[in-house]
C-alpha cells in the first residue's frame, strides 16, 4: 500500500530518514553528563541538554566538515563581530584578558566539538559504573559556546532608562554598561535555542546546491510548514496565503489568573494555535466582516518543538495536560485524492523547565530521555539535568513518561515546562493484502471448473 501523505511531508520524512538515528556513544556509561555553572548559565544548560539527546540531530551536526561535507560558510555573520560599534567596543573591552576569537565562530563547529566531548570516552570516573564527569565551564569544548552566547546577548536591557538631557558620552556609557550586564545575565532558554538554530542556518550558503541540501536536512529535523487560508464568514470565499515556516509551534495555555481553575491540554492549545479570526473587508462580497484564519500542517519535522508561553506578562502557573503520545494527523493537509492522511504521531522525549516568576530570572533545568541500556529494556531511562547534577528518574511499573508531569516536582521545588520536544514515531505500513501466485492459480482453476461444470 502506498503512503498517503502530502508531497512536502513525504520529502521531509525521507530526508530525515537518511540521517542516522543510532546513539553513537563512545563511552561505556551512556548517562548524560553534567555541565558546570559558573554564573547565570542554567538557561543555556536547560536548552542544550535536550538538543544533546536528539540522536538524528547529533549525528547530523557530527557530519559538519567531515570529508569535505558541509564546509563552513565564509559569509557566516557569527564568524565576525557585530556591526554595531557599541557592541564591538564592549566585546573588545571584555576580551582584554582572553581571545576575541572566542566571541566569534561557526555554530556547527562549536556544537560538534561540544558533542564529541559530551558523549566521548574521556573524562569519566575510573571506578564502576564509570560515570561521566562534569564538563567544566572553561573546558575547551564548552567555553566557545558560552562566549558566543554572551556575544548574542550583548544588547541593551529592556529596563534601560537613560535620563532626559543626558550627554552623548553619558548615553554611550549607560548603554555599554547595560550591554555588559546583559552578556552574563540570566536569559530566556527559548531565545538561546533559537539563536543556536539561527547560527546553524547561517553556516551554509543557501544560494548553492550543497547549501540547499543542508537546509533541506535542517527542515526535515525541525521546521514545521503551515498552509494558511483566510475564509470569509459571510460568503465563504477562501484566499490562500503564503506558507509559514517555524521551529515548531508556540502555544499559549489558558491563563488561570483570568479563568480560575481553567483546565487545558496540549491538544486544545494546538487547535487554538491553528485557528484565528480577523475583521476585514472581503472583496467578493464587499462586506467588512469576520474572516476565519485556518492553518493546516503541510510538513511536520522529525522533532516537533512546542514552546509554552507562560509569561503574558505574569507567569501562568495553570498546568496544561501534556500527552506522552501526540497525534497531529487531524491537522495535516490531506494528500491528493482526498484520502485520509497516514498517521503522524510523536513521542515525548524531553522538556526544558523554569522555576521562578519571569523567564529572565529563576532557574532552568531539563528532563531528557536516553538510549535503552541494554537495548532490550522495556523503558528508556530518563534523567533530570540540573547543571552539574544528573539524577536518573526512577523507573515505574508499568512504565510511565515522567516528562508528562506538569508541574514536574523534585523535593520541594516546582518546575514548569517551557519547551517540549516530541520525536516522530515511525509509521508502519500494514502488510500488503496480496495473494500469492499459487493461490491465484488455484482460484482460477476452481472458477474454470465451476463455469464448465467440471467436478
């Protein structure tokens, strides 16, 4: 039976399937590795740990510059200092006692070195069970990523208030002080991840065939493509819009501060994210009326990234129900011929958590899913990652996915999920309802006997 899926979805699936899904971990102990926090780095660690546990993504990054494959892009903006003079000046001042090159670099190069150190044989305990040691903040594979993050967040604080009448020199000083503080301040884990994804996309030339091939691979891993149609509520006229591409979906849970005791689910939040209304003029009927915006998924990636927007502006602590298995088939654009779409289902594998009142304060952590060790174990191990501390979640009978817990609680602390990663489940085609040649021959002979009255 042929697959029933839209052409773009088929292309994305086939591209992702060509990237290895094997966990290629060189060391004996396959547990995650802790990351040393020397300041306000938890937002980086909470964002990085889930990425390190997406095997196709890790294997894809490890292909960078291998055998001439996927070379660095000469025009990558991350390989030179920002054009803004104040930002340049601040970074140059910051690097007086270090190398300015650390604030520039190719993101895939930096990630590749980081991943090799994270999953490599080195830096493990010499005694059983040979636990991996914590990667220090100033480790050669880690520091470039931290300092690239400082470069990304070298910007004016939203709270910067320059008094009226300040001289040009005073405005410059206050602006530079603000940029300097933001470099090492607590930031948003979601924004940090987006900076990483942006850095990956700027590492290849989109105007060349090899660059387009790399971008197709990136899309197959992370990009959700949506088709948009605006429909008039009066005459039913439908106007297709340009497709939308993004890293997954941003969901807004129902706010308990506005609707007390409001219950919500990821399924409902996705449905809301894919529908909207606007008021405007409809040309065919000439009415200024409500127009319905309907979005359908043209292509879904290997890893579906869902961000939970909890800050509007106060933190929404209403726990949204998170499913272990997420079925987005009802939202897929139908394939040609009007047939129902093949199932598109996902398994929850990780979460980034936040504890605190604002996304630029508090503390970030993560839960991740590792490989089965040994492979025949019924449940993949799951680990809570809190900077340098790695704690394995206790297996349950029957097996349950602790990442579905919302909020996630450890000791007396409450952690609210802000980023979820789902991994696409393979769709197994049903066996072909095909008769063997021998059976067909037998049936043909029986039919001949019947037609001619032969016993």
